């Protein structure tokens, strides 16, 4: 796969021109989109246009109205709920470690996309690797049920009875985050890559459940694939992640 092929394709979407071109049409068809791109770029092939249509739908620029029928849509941004427990914990940590970049989120956020609802959730607290031990011991002293980068064996043997357990992990540099009401939390792109890369913490989200999560997330929300692939690359899983995404959506350009 050519480096940043997805990002290059995104640059050729001509979103502003497309919106202007179709602004007065409530419904238009695949053939109209093909004609639009052929006006801008002679000889563009069908596979490339299929990829562009898919990307435009995923980012909410286009909405599917029927088979081969589209309209101009609106972006559907994913905004997770930030619970009182997340807020309180985040504020405590920022008070103790004011200069630390911290991401906090609850695996219960994935329930929205799942068929089988797990009975236990993890509150994930991520920061630069050098600070993980300090944060772990701070939470331990504050009587939190907390694990530091747990192995599968450790979680199976020593997991307490609490419904929510805290896990401290190192934050991959340049991870895609979002700030909700002053709290740094995971973006939908980060969540999807994380469950693909980590089958220990996200053991309840593997197999057919992971396919369901991806399909639901991709259909409900605008997802920035370039951003998602950059993060998968940071986690050294870009190629396998791309293959997985292709396997669950035959509309994506095979790369």
C-alpha cells in the first residue's frame, strides 16, 4: 500500500465544489457523482469514485437515501457521555499532575455499539509511559481498584468484584483525542483502533462483537479514516487494520 494513500484520496474529494454543485438537488444518483468527478478529473476510474462516495458518506458529507441515491448530509460527530466519576478522577489527577497530558474514558462507551453487554467495565487512564507508575501509585494510595498495564493472566486472577475497575496505560503519542467539557477523552477513531489492537483489555469486544461495533460505529457516526489510519500506524498495525476494515466493508477501496 502506498503511504498515506487514504489521505491523498481525501484531498481529491473536492467537498466544497461538490456541495455547491448539488446544493439545489434533494436527491441525486451515483451517475451524477461520477459525472461531477469526471468534469474535474478526466479518466478517474470507478473504483476510485466508489472509495470517494464511501468516504463522503462516512464523514457525513453525503447521506444515502436509497440504493444508488444520495443527498447532501450533515456530519454526525461522536460525543461520549462523561460521567461524574470520570470528571472527578480527571480533576484529581490534573491537580496532582498538572503538566501531564491525560486521556480518560470508560469501556462502557462501547455498549452503544454492542449486542452483548458486558457486566464489567474498565475506566482507562492513559498518559506518557514515564508517568504511568506515578499515576498508578497515586490512585492506589487513594484506594482506587487500579491495575497498571495488566496482563491477561493478572486480570483473570486478581480482578476485584467491582463493576468498574481502573486501568493505567501508556498513551501512544499523537493518539486522536477530543476534549469534552474540559475533559480529555478518546475519539471514536481511537476507540476503534484500540479494540482492534488490544485483546486483553478489550477481550469482551473481540470476534463477532468487534465486527458489530465497527459496523454500528461506521453507520452511525462520521469517522475520519485518515486520522484513524495514522493512529493505527502509530500502533504499528496499519496494514492489518486496513485489511480488517476492508473485510467488513466491501465499499472501501482495496489498498
